[in-house]
């Protein structure tokens, strides 16, 4: 015994077709003529273009910040480009009347790019310490050797910070 499908028992009803072959007429939900989607204006295209560039530059800057010396410096250059795109995107978004989107995209992009830029600049300031750390990590085989490298790096950065500011580095253990 097979049960017939309820779908097969129903006849198909096609939607009504317009007599107008152009697709215009009463096909819109409100009964009015179909409208083609609006094409973005010049400022809207600028927002999209620079928003995409901002995204690509930020992704590149973040990825490059994880590289070893000297390639980590590329992250600073990409971050500068991302900051410029963020400002352009913010201005173009306000001109296009997309204030909320422009503020979110521009401000968050600018903050993230600024963080990556500060990170790249601080890496330049402790170049020798970072180079020694990377060499130590490349030579370490065991977890104990890795821990020694990390401890030496933290100590050297803490000493550098204390020489620079006269204060112990925040988060470091007081002796």
C-alpha cells in the first residue's frame, strides 16, 4: 500500500502574468509599476570602495603584525593606509547621507588601524629586544627553553620601560 503524496493531488496554479512583456505594469506588490533598484550615487560608491579598501588594509595589517622582523613593519604602513581610508570613508559616508554606517565603519576602522600602528611603532622602539627574542625562540626546542625565552623577553621589555618612564611596567610583578 502506498500513500499518495498530497502534493501530487493538487493542481499547480501559475501566478498571473502581465500582458506587458517589458515587466512593467502591475507586477509590483503595491500595484504600481516595477522599479529598478537605485544605482548608488557617487558618494555611496566612494563609501563602498573605500570601505572595501579599509577592510583589506586592516586584514593585511593585522596579519603582517604577526610576522617576524622586519616584515612586521609592513603592518604599520598598511595601518597608515587603513587610517586614510577610514577618514575618507567617514567623510564620504556623511556626504552620502549614510551617517550611521560611516561612523561605525570609519571610527572602528580608525581605532583598529591606530592600535596596529602603535604596535608597529613600539616594535621599532624595542627592535633589538624583539630580535633577540625571535632568535631565542627559533633556537628553543623544548617548552622549558621557550619559557626561558619568554621570561627573558618580558624582563628586558620591563627594564626598557622602566628606564624610559621611571615606573615599573604595568602588569609586571614588583620585585
